[in-house]
C-alpha cells in the first residue's frame, strides 16, 4: 500500500509506517492544487491543514481512505469523497490535552495580564501597582460549550484551579458522565442559563453549519460584564464584528487561537481588527501543536492505516447512519465457501439492498456469525430460503 502524507508528520510515525512495509511518500510541501495529481497512486492520503477539494476524488484510482491527522474534517470535501466511496476519517481526542492546556493558559494569561507584564518589563517599566489587580480564578464559574474530549480535558484541569464548571444538560454516554462526575461538572438546562452564570466561557465545538456564527450578538448579549471568552475551536464560530462591539460595550475579555480568515500556511501576512484589539489575547492556531499531541496523533494514524490494510476503517465521518427502518439478518453458519454468497443472492432476488454487513469467525471452530442489515422487510419466503441452507446453523431476523 502507498501512503501519501501531504503535510508535516512526526518522524516516529514515518518510521513506523516504513517498518510496517508501507510505501511512504512524505511531501509536506504539497498545496491543495497539487493533490489531484499527487494522489493518483496512493491508497491512503494523510493531511493536516492542506485542503482536499472535490477534484482530489474525481479520477478513479486506489485512493480509499483520507485521514485528517487531527480532530476536525472541515478542510476535506467529505461529500465528494463519499460519492466516490472514499472513507474520510479523523483522529479525535489525541490533541485534547494540548488544546486544554492552551485554553487554561489563555484564561490565566488574561486574568493576570501576563503579556502586558512581559512587554512592560522588557521595556524597562516596573508596574506592580497596575498588574496586581487580578481577580483570580478560584471560585469563578467556567461555562464550557462543547463537551467532547477537549471540553472534558478542559473541565478536568479547570476544576483543579477551583473553578466551578458548567455545561448544558443533554444525553451523554456513560464514560462522559463518569468523567463529568469525577471533575466535577454541573449542568444547567439551557445555553442562556450557562451564559448568564459564567464568568468565563470556553468554546469547544466542531466546525459545521450549526456552529457557524454561534457567538453572535444574541449570544454575547447574555454574557455578564467582564466575562472572559475563549475560542480554541474554529474561527467561523465567532461573529467577529459582534464580538468587537461586545468588547467595548460589555468589557468582554477575549482569548482566541483561531480565525476564520487566518493564513492557510505556517507563516504569512495577517490583518485582523480582532487580533489587534488590546483586550484580545491571540495565539497562532497552535492549540494542538505540542510534541506530545503530535506524537499521539502520529501513532494513532499509523494504527488506523494498519487496520485499514486489514479491511477495518475506523473513525469514519462520512458514512450514513443506519436506517431506522429495515431488518437485520443474523446468520450463524459453518465457515465454508459459498455460504454468504447464497445468503446475499437470496437477498438480491428479493430486492433487498444491504446497508451494513459484518462476518466474525470463531477461533478454531470452523464457524462464523454474520450480521447483515438491509433496507426493507425480510419476508418469510426469503428467510426460509436462507435458513434451509445446510451450512446455516441458525438464523434469525430482527426488524427495526
């Protein structure tokens, strides 16, 4: 398998791929316009910030998997990839600690005005009188919007500073609820209630049509005067003009790591009224950029590629959700040639389209169990044909 890596990537990951027998083409200099030609022979494409437009997927070729070496996939045309049956996967959670650390760093820096302290001291000015007026974090309330892996990592670290942590109530899995309890994290019924109570608000949502412009005039209007607002998620989450107004009218203090119009390269010119404002602490989209995070991401990318070679695609974001209407046929069968072919033939004859299928083989037993989800109802005549196969041990149908 050939792996094209079109962005910076850790040497440990490159070495692991080569040691695993993969043909690795590491070309971090590639730009978006170069990808359609460069990817012609690749089975897997790995990217970080390089955009993957629709033309990457248009020509038939071996490309079957694109891995975004990070959490978000907003730089990849996932719909175009899906139309050409190409998996798009991400690496969620591996940069959570790094982003959480920067988030807490921005909160502390704003409260203690660390940047101004440094600049005046370097200029030969001693100004303890001004800079000893910080409020401190102990006992303040932090509202977290977006309680994924990064939001949870922020909550756990914030609690150690004595911050009361709030999130909006919603259904969450058991593992998340356990971490919330341990932190601890409290819930409120609505976003408005969170904004009205919080002294600090930190945004940790994915980029999407639902989150674009989330921090608008209505959102900002519910903040308390003097609130600290942190965004280390996506630049387009914020209505920058509305935030500039809130900084003036409500004394909102801001820490931002991402901008909607930031340069797509590692360096370049950058003009932003928000970044230039004296009440805004700005970093250069460095949230995930620690050695620890990049090593963890590289190791996970290598593991995902190894799994893909074995036919397993993990963390895929462009698959359809299982249909709520349909049937699942579970077939326990002898592990012999032609058994599944006969089952699928019966389904095809009945006009039933397979949505998902998994076949698991038992160790040393010569037997397997297949789970096949189809659109529509499996009628008795179809089921009887499957069950009558002498190589089928037992079959059952579960209707949705």
